[in-house]
C-alpha cells in the first residue's frame, strides 16, 4: 500500500526527535504565554518554558486532566484571538460539562494531513467512494475524517448517522467502497444489510473505524460480514479529534503522527513515566495545534508504545489497540474488569449475536455482574438442552477470562438497543 507522506511517516528516529523538540518548545511557550490555566499550573510547579531543553524535560510539566479542561468552558483554553478561529467542536458532555475545541485554518490543514496519512495506511485511495456514517455534529469524527478523505481525493458521501435502512440503500446505490463509522454501528449496518438481503449488492472493500474501542473479535466479524479490510484509528477532541494514530494493512499497532503528537505512557496510579514498551495510560501533548495546544493530557486510555519499525515501511512509534480505560475499568469484588475483555469472549461465539449489555449492581453490598446477550435464533429459547449448553459455555468462558462468576442472560434477537454513534454497553447501578 502507498504511504501518503514518506518524509514524516518514514523519518529517522533522530530526525523525528529533532522535529518534536523544536515543536515542543514552541508549544510550551505558546501555552504558557497565552493560556492562563497552563501558566498557573507551570508556575505552581516552578517550571518555565526555558526549562524544556530535551524531550525528557516534558515530565517537568504537570499533567492535565479532563476536569481541568471542563473548568475552562467554553473558550478559556484558546491561545489565539477568536477572530483566528474558523471551526469549533465539542465533546458530547455526557458525563459533565462539554470540552470545546477551537481550530485555526492551520489546524484544519494539519488535521486533514493527519487523516490523509492514516486513511492511506488503511487502504483508501482517490478511487474510493467513502460513506461517512458518523454524525455531522459538534462531534469531531465526521468532519475530521471528511477533511482528510477529501485531501486524498476520495468521493465522499456525507450521509451522517442514523436512518439505517437508507444507509444501506445509499451504500448499495452509490457504490460505496469505504465505510467510516463506529465499529458497533458498522456491525448494526452489516446486520441490517443481511436482514434486507443487500450484502451481495454492496461493494465495500475497506472500513475505517473509530470513535470507540473494539476487540480483534469484533474486527474479524466485521471483515467476515462485509468482506473488507477493517482498520482502527484513534483520536480525541481534547487534542484534535481523529487523526492521532491509525492502523495500516498489517494491523500490528496504530501509527502515531509523531510530528503532531508527543506520546508518553504513565502509571495511572503513581503518575510516573513508564519505560518504552510497558503498558499504562497514554498521555498526549500536541506539537502543532495553534488554536488550542494541549500539554500532557491524560487520555485515560490503557495501551503501550511499540518502537520497532513496521513491515509497511513506516518508522513512527505505534500504539497498541486500546485495551480499556483507566476510568471506565470496572472493579468487581476487587477484580479489574474491562468491557473489552467481555466483548472478546462474546463476539464470534456460535449461537449469539454481536450485541450485548453489561449491568453492574450491588445487592446486599456485594458487587454483581450481569451480561445480557442476544440469541441469533429465537427458537433456541424452546430447546432447553441447547440453550443450557450455550449458557454454561458462556459463563465458563467469561470466568476463565475474568476470574469472576458472571450472570449470563440470553435474550431474544433484536431485544437489545442498537447504537448509531458510540455504543454504551455498561450500565452501572451501584
């Protein structure tokens, strides 16, 4: 497959380190001079921009968390006058005040470049017809991917999210060859296409999925149903949106756009930096964001960095697919449980569909974990011995992975909620 920008994506380590250091110094100076929150944090820690003389010196700068950004709502994080801002996005704000993100023209150009690299790595070319099934809202996903795909030269179908039957019709009639969506909504589209007997008319060949984490089992199921190459990309509103990193055809980690983002891995409990290759929490610093620079932002995503060059020829550091989130991790009777572990057991099991719900309660002060799973064949509810065998297998498999007893509830097909955006699989009622 092609490489969009070989000069940056295949740079030597020394060359990339030099680019990062120069841009880091500029970013820290800009944030200190123009964003009061960062100046106050750095002054309190006794750090000045001039103290940043090497990449390792980034650890002198205090970490930044989501709540601190929320407190700057709506525009206290801007490092430029509002007249220089040409786009405003925001996080969903489902768990609190939304986090706003401003963009200059330079930021939009950098964003499009970031996506062009990752989309090319994922197999998209100017010959493709790309159906974007993210919502065109304040959410960064749709507009972020749109800019980069347009830069490549792909024909874009900006259909947005929802209206699933129409999505299938447009996908078929317009000859879409690339699908951009969350993995859970892509799965719903595949399920609906099968139901409408439309899969044989669909010409998809690649899928760029993001907006939420997914497992290898989910990827394999999407590739099987749609007959596509499915890659995952990563990003977050707090630093840009999609475009931080993405997979190539080898699917052995997500290539980070290192000239735009400086990654670190820390211990989420001690906040201390971890050696390269160890698993921990990803921390990101922007290196080229003009309107709203971010210094050492705690993503809460659990991953590790892979320094070795990839077989595709790119030399960028890669990050493993996110295992889970340090703040979304469930602690059940003292055991750490990530929803992705549960998904890895469920997806692909014979007899059940890909949709599930995790419910956590605390009856009599004891944590209780229930997993609801849909059957593929409603008739199985009347075949007790088969139903019991499937139920027992799922419980045993989940216990092997989680080291916990889990209540498994098998429900009729099309019973559980479908999601057109990010899937909300966990209901914690404790």
